[in-house]
C-alpha cells in the first residue's frame, strides 16, 4: 500500500518544524541584528535615569558618594562643572572622586573656581555639549555618535551658589565584541536545540496522530459487524466525542443493516406473492377470460385486492422504517384520546359494517393524555385492523377506553381463534408472521409499529389470549392531569 504524503502526522511534524524555524529565526535577529540597537536603547535610558536621580539628590551633603555609586553601577562618566567649564567634581566606574573634601569651606569654593587640575580632564566634546546646552530652551542637551552618548542639564549642587552643569557620558559600542561571542554560542545552541526539537516534534506528532489514525480506521470499518479497532479515550475531549459519535453511527448502521436483512428475508415472500398473483390474473384476462365478462370482472377484482394488499404492505414497511430511523423527538401536545379512539372506530364501522362486523364501544370521555395524536391514531388503527383480520365467526370487536390509577387503558378485543401462550411474547416482534402465513396478516409489522409508537410515548403494550375464545390487546399510557 502506497503511503500517503499528506498524512496528519507528517503535516503536524511539518508545522512543528516550521514553528521551530520561526522561533530560532527571531532569536537570531534579536541576538545579532537588533542586539546593538536594544543595547544602545537601554544604555541611553539608564543614562537619562541616572541624571534624573542625581538632579533629585544634588542638594544633599552626600551627593558625591551618590554620584560615585551611580557611575560605578551604570558604567558612566560623570562631570559636575560650573558654567565656565571648570570641574567641580568627577567620577567614573573605575575611580571615585575626592570624597573627603569639605566643599563647604571657602578654600574649597575657591578651588572650585580653578580646580580643573585636581580632577579627570574634560572630554573633547565637552565644549560642543556646553554650547548645545546653552542654546537649549529646555535646559538639557544630548550628543550621540556611533560610539558615545552624552546627556546633561543644569542642576543645583551642594556647596555651589549658582547653577552647575551635569555631564554624563557612556560608550555605545561595548556590545560589539560580546555580539561575536553570542553568535558563536547561539550557533551551537541552535544546532543542539534543532536536533532536540526535531526529536520532540516527531514523538509529539506521532502521539497526536495515533488517536486520529485510530478514528480514521474505525470510520472505514463502520459497516463491518465485528470491528476490532479500539480507541483509547482521554487524549482530548473533542476526539472522545467524535469516537462516541462514531459508535452511535455504527450502532445505527448496524440496526439499518439488520433491518434491511430482515426486510429481504421476511418480506420478500409477501412481496412476491401479490405480484405473482397480479401478473397471473392479468395474463388470464389477456389469454382466457377477456371474452367472458363475468370471469374477467372476477379476475380484475383479484388483481385489485392483491394490489391493495401490496400497497398496505409497502405502507407498513415505510411507516416502520420511519419509526426506526428517525432521530427527532415527537411533537407532543395535550389531546383527548377518547376522541381519537372514537374517530378510528367510526372509520372501521363505515368500512366493515356491510360485511356483518359489529363494534361494541365502552369509551370513557374526556380522557386527556400528552402525546402525538396522529401516531397514536395509527397505533389504534393497527390494533383494530388486527382484530378484524382475526375476528371470530360472530365478527364481534370490542373497544374499551378507561382511566384508572393515572393510566389511560385502551383495550381491543375479539372472539377469534386466540393465540397460543408460547406465542404471546413474540407477537409484538417485527416480521413475526405465523398467522400471516395462514392468510390473515399483511407484513407482520402492524403490532411492531404499535409497540414502537407506544414505547416512544413511554407507555406499554399487553396482550391476553385464550385458544378458541379470542384475544385482548391493550395500550397503556399516562393520563394528563
């Protein structure tokens, strides 16, 4: 068998690999192409934040210690100068300033005026920065090159009567050598991670695809009676629900197949017999009795009778099929079952009274139930039709409707030949046609339709019979209070 290329496992594995490739592509971009930009952005942000902190504590007596700590922690160069460019204090990450000087003394104040020689020399770009700060309307300025960032502003300073200049500088290209190291390290990390990701993706795709493959194979074998495909539930709720749906579908297909087999096995004779008779009598009319008007009429009457029998047989099969295969709930309503029973009996009286049948009624009025009136009407019709077909020589049919103990009981009685005790449990089964073989039934589905209909109304069917004395068929339903 040729293996399909677009299987669920292969597509899932491909998506995992694509996801891995995207993740590492983004990682490479962030760690190589955009690393310097991120680094510069963070350095500039930290530098401005350090300037804000110095400005807030610039009038504190321990401002010089605070500047030393900030310069060391943030790797920045800090200069405090007067507006003429004379250094008042300086600090960097490697060397602290003259912390022990008492900047409140007059001598130190005089030193501040010309103290450039006691501190680290000003950077070459200081004059450019100072000019830009002087020209600024917001009292702050910044300079930026590929390798350097400078930020500054006017601030107050402890020990100085005038505004002083805060200059903070930091390098921006320090990440260059680190980036090369990161690239080499990232290369090895990527190779190792890709191998691990491929192995994990293969195992994960296999585990994900296994239940899907089981369900697929199970779906292929839905029509098989004995399917040995086992699905292990618990992987995910959606697949569990799909498995339950497939089981329900398989059960319905099985019932449908059984129904078809029973139809072929049990009804084929009933279909063949009326068709054979129709064909035979039609040939007789064509070849023999077409000149004999009386005989021709008798032959036509047989054809009509057999056609009616065939129509009734097909209708019963279709009705039972509809009851078996429908998935929708019945449309229920509150109605008077006594009116329904009376309506069916009226129809039978009009149809069979000319043949000598008598219908004795004992129907309680205003007996309401909740159900489907048309379905129950058909069920009562089938019981009456069964009673007429098996009535005794007196052609008496009894119809009783009573309400007792919260139940509506419909009883159809006859004085026919009766039913043997061993058959009573089987007469409600579909295609049980022993009496039909004797020429009194149609398809063996009439009582099965009654039982199915009553079961859908959560009722029950019963039958009592005695050989030679007749039978009583009952439908028991809940009364609507």
